[in-house]
């Protein structure tokens, strides 16, 4: 029964992680490249609908990744502080957890906060804050790259953790 519980938790942890980092990668690799080629009125219309979905979907999948990861970490480690903090396996996963929480915090503080401000500017009939809006886009883009970089580092740590015996 314990193996089934671990399998279910691991499945959801991996699923939510794919959704979170996959959404960020899609934003960096596709949306960021396509939107500058779209005519401004259409770009504004798409972004006004896209950003509210993104600021709910991405943080939600991030939270679920963190929760299922922490639960899996404890479950696999038998909730034993000695194993979780005193083994190579436990320390690799603890490092991944810290990086994950850091990536989430950066995404929330800079990405989501700025995206919500961008939507407010897009709601204006004629925005006269182009310079400010451009700065927000730059911050949002940088945040996506940073979170994606953290995501790749976390994935590498997950691979390393699979090579350590529990």
C-alpha cells in the first residue's frame, strides 16, 4: 500500500511540475517570440485574456508542485529528520525544495505582480505609459527566464536524487 501512495504522490508531483515549468517554457519559447509580430490591437486583446489565466494557472500548478513534492519528500524519507537532513538524498531534495520555493517567490513577487499591473494598463482606452509598460514587459520576461532557469536546475536535482539510495 505504501508503494501505491508514493506512486500516486509522485505522479501528481511530476504532473504539476510539468504543467508549471512547461507553462513557463511555453511563455519564454513561444508567446514571447510570437507576440511582437502580432499587430498591436490584436496583441492587446490576446494579452488581456491570456494574462488573467496565466496568473491563476501557473501559481496554482506551482503550489501543487511544492505541496506534493514536500509530501513526497516526507513520505519517501519516512518523515525521519535524520534521513531527510542527514543523507545525501535528503539534502539534494531539500536543496531542490528551497530552490522551488525561491522560484515560486520570484515568480509571484515579480512575474504575477507585474502581469497584473500590465493588465490594468491594457484596460485603459489609450495608455500613455508606454515607457513604464515596456519596463514591466522587460521585468516580466526576465522573471520568466529566471524561473525557467531555476526549473531546469530543480529538474537536474531530481535526476541526481534518483541516483542516491534512500
